[in-house]
C-alpha cells in the first residue's frame, strides 16, 4: 500500500524539532504525506524535500512532483548507487520491510553514509503480498532491534498494535548518520 502508519508521527515530529533538518529525503514516498505533515508542524524549517519512489503510478496519482522539490523515479538500491547529496534527514517509513533482510541492512548502511540522521518506521509480523500487482509492495522481511546493533541508534521504540490495526508490532528508530557533525 502506498500509505504509512501514523503510529509514530508524533515521535518523528518531536525528533525533527531537535535535529538539523534543512534537507529531507523521503524514501518510498508512496502517497507523499510527509511534506504536508512536516510543513504544518514545523513551518519553514525544512527547505528541501526530495523523494525516492519506484512506482510511476504513485508519482502520477499522488502528484509527488508537486509535493517534493525532486522525485527520483527509481528503487532505493538504484538511488544509493548514484547519490552524492548529503541529507540532513533521511526518512524510511514503511519501506525496509519490502526488501530482503540483507538488502535492508545494506540499504541502511548506504543511507547512513549520505545523511546526518536516519529515521525509520516499520512493521513486523505483517504478511503482505503484492498490492494491486505492485511487486515493490510485497513484505519480504522482519527487522528487529538486534539487526540494527551495528548502527549508532539514538533511540528505538516498538509498540504492539491492537486489532483492527494492520501491523501487529510497529517500530521506530532514530539512527545517527556518518555526517552528523
């Protein structure tokens, strides 16, 4: 699905208040909800919104080119091979579970080299197949805190979800990137 859970949006906004955030990369933008949420809560504090979104249908349907300054129409694996920009914040909300675990860890590693802060939100124990035939929507792994131990985690939180919410456990992590200073 091209949407994300709003479970930890309050924590995202709280963290954004305390870190440098002039540029933000939204990985797997989907419907493109984060520019509006962030601009509403923190007006004028993020000057540059970029997105990575591999599904052309989402780029067109949700008018991502109107919500972001730049939209990269490619997978995150393709993007990390060519990215040169250092982002203040990279946001991966409901993205990494769509990769195999080894790909997810490699992607986190690549992203931390091109940001000051990486914010991740993701579900576990949520089986999801293709959504409207879109291969990129299939869930392929569960990521746990133990899988992130090699990274510089500022804080982590998980929350069990009660039915009828779709994610049995939802996680949040703020990780310091290589360019945090």
